[in-house]
């Protein structure tokens, strides 16, 4: 097991149409408006951008994001990450129940030196930190969609 490698999956049941959920998720530059742990997100020309996140633990992660796939018909948004985290992230938005199921998958290697050194003893805290961030993101998305 590589102690600096993480895989995450989150499933968000969202009582809104898939097109509305996809539209909110594809505008990553708006995430700081509704997702408290996304501190900054900037879209740059050519399908790239930057994002800075910070959850409960006292550290921030900054990554360059490069769009790999944007497919509204399939409900897929996928990007490569580089910087403090190297890897990929994917949203898959599908009809589910009375609304939408938004599935978040991520596989990353941690590059930030302090987090690499703390990988073994702090791994459970890092995973909890991620779960808390995702839970807050779902709540923020629900508020955002109600406001639109």
C-alpha cells in the first residue's frame, strides 16, 4: 500500500434535475460561493484552472486542474490534478430516485511534504477531513440549487 495514495468516492442524492446538478458542478469557479471548503477556484483559458481547498484540519491544498472530459449527455466531468495532489477527479451525474445521483470519484497521490510525512499516523484524520468536506459540499449544493 502506498501511504500517500488515496481513493475517495462520495454519493450525493440531490432532489433536483440532473441537468441543474450538472450545470452547478461544471462551474468549478463558482464552488467557493456554495462550498465553504473550496477557498478559491479560478478558470483559466484552455480548459485549465486552479483550486485551493481547506477543510477542518489546518492545511490548504492547491492544485492545477486540467479538464479531461466534459460530456453533458453522459453526465461526466473529469479533470486531472497536479500540485499538492496529483491524480484525477470525476463527477458522474445520473437520474436517481426523485432527482439526481451525483457520484464523486477521486484518486490522488499527496505531494505536499508535511502531509507526506504525516501519512501513516494521520491517514484516518485525512480521510475524515475529506468526508466532512464532502458532506459540507452536498449541503452547499442543495442550498445553491434551491436558490436558483
